[in-house]
C-alpha cells in the first residue's frame, strides 16, 4: 500500500485544493447576497418601491452559497460534530472511527446525489420556473445543487483517504 502513497496524497490534496479554491470564490457571494438585501431595504424603505425579484434571488444565491461552501467547510474541519468522547481518544483511534463512519457518509451522500440528480433532471426536462411573479428559471439552480453536493462528497472521500492512511500507518498522508 505504501507504493500508492503518492497517488493517494495527490488525489486527496487535489480535491482539497479544488474545494479551497471554490470556497474562496463562493465566499464572494456573501457580498452579492448583502448587496441584494441592501438594495431591497433601500428601495423599500426610502423610495417606497419594493422589488419583486430581491427576496427570491437572495434566497437562491444564499442557497447556492451554503451548498457550495460545504466542501470548503469540510476541508477546514468546521462542520458541527459531537466530540464528547472523540476528543479524548488517541489520534489513530479517531481516524479509525472516521473511517468507520464514512460508511454512513457514503450512504447518505450517494442517496442524496441520486435523489437531487433525478430532481435536477426533472427540472431541466420540464424547464421548471418559480411560482412567484418573477417566474425565474429554477433548473440551473437545481443542477448547481447537484454539483455542490458532489463537491462535499469528494471532500468527504479525500478525508476518508487521509483517515484510512493514518489509521493504518500512524502517519499523515
């Protein structure tokens, strides 16, 4: 297995670099989200001219931001976790537990990818639009959701590779 170390390291590092790069880019959407909400507040309160598009667009931008930032959050190990016992365990035992729990991660994310993938295909096929007065197309948002969840899945797999290596060899990949 030692002969696979360079390939495994390259794979895990490439996935993490991709998610970091995307996370930095997606973080700029907070400015877009804030700008939309600021425009709506100024338009509504100072000019008595509320927009029909701001709420729906900000909801879509924020949803995109939350999903696409998931891989970056996983790279930085910032997801919520219950560390009541886990923190007291030795690092190799923590890695072994992470390898074991990857089974649940895998089941969850493969199921999620299948379901939202089918939903996205249905939205694309039907040319789905929102029910609001804006009637904006939704199929592109659904397709982007699938890609965002796939990025989280890839990052989880990179973490699995690193944890498996550490659990077996006691050294970081």
